[in-house]
C-alpha cells in the first residue's frame, strides 16, 4: 500500500494492510527489519525465529475507532 498520509503516532512503521470492519478501522503494521544480535550465539543476523501479532488499541483515526495489529 502506498500512501502519502502521515498517521499520528505511526511514523516509521510499514502499513501492510488496512480496512474497516464493523465500524472499526484496522491497521496491520510492522517495523522495518534491522540486523540484531542472536541471543544464543551473539552473531549479527536479520533472521527472526518467530513472530507474534499483538493487538493494540489506538486513538481514533479519521473519526473511527482504530485497532493496530503489530507484527
């Protein structure tokens, strides 16, 4: 999704999906992947063993209640 709208509090995230369902605006977001140190071997890697999606209540956007799904 390409958009030039800046959403308050969401600078620096990548919006992967957005839609409205039952009057609730849902945004699926993630951060850009960056190299980090493996906790086991301390090598620098960009691989992640597992992701979980966190459901986060957000402020109203465009006058609609908004839920973030953060990966």
